[in-house]
C-alpha cells in the first residue's frame, strides 16, 4: 500500500513538472512561431502581388463566400481568406484570396490568387496540391499558371483544342479534371471579387 502511494505521488510530480515545462516552452516559442507564420504568409502574398508594398495579413474569414459562389453554381469551391494588398501609402491596390477547390483528381487544391482593383488576375501561387505526377501536378507549373495572369475577364474556361480567346486556358494534357478544378477555383476568386470586394470599393 505504501509502495503504491509512493509511486502515485512520483507519477503525479512527474506529470506536474512535465506540464509546467511544456507550458514554459510554449510561452517561449509561441511568438517566434507566430512571427514565422506571418512572414510565410506575407511571402506567399508577395509571390502573387509583387508590386504591393505590404499586406494586411489579419485573418479575414469571408462569411458570405458560400452564398456568393453558389449563386454562380460553384459548390465545390470556397474562399478561405481575403488579404488586402497595399501600396506605399497604405491604399488598397488589390486583394490576395486563398481559394480551395474540392474538384481535384487527388483531393483538395488550395492556392492564392492576386486580383487587382480593375478585376484582372495578378498571379497565382499553389499552396497544396496532390494530383498525379507528370499530369495534374503540372498545374503548379509557371507555364500553366501564367495563362491566367494579366487577364481581365469575367470568368475563365478551358479549351481542349487550343486557347484562342482572352478567357480561354489550354487544358493540361491528360489532366482535364485538374484543369477544371483550378479554373473553377480561379473563377471563385473572381466572382467573390466582383460580387463583394469590387462593390465595397464603390
């Protein structure tokens, strides 16, 4: 009985000490971790909006995203975050939207898309993608993503016979599903800008 009590006390002390140490480590590391995450987010924003001087990286959850996208018949996409891109004077010159589409062949695809105040696509940077190597994974290539950049259109469509119009994107060979997913994701960002962000500026 005495041995059992002794072991219980020892285990309790060990647990308490471990808890205190974990709490101490958390307090020491939480600020550097937060700073690193903020810098990582800012770097990702810069990748799609290089001309911006800074970004308002406070998390903004677009509560009306689902309603906006459903109106445009996009039920497998969502806008996860909206980050204003600012010039040197602190004025908004566009937005960086984090978009997720669930239409990928290998699951969810998440990327950032920069949209200027005039509604043109500024750039796209992949965050997570798990498509087929050599096929759908080509969606993260500069050759594919650059097709969207610099274009001011209401929506994009993909073409299997060669893009000929401003809003057409060449399909990735052997990866029509992935092409469709990314295109719908970009369109989700455009629709959200047109219906919500553009109206906020007027």
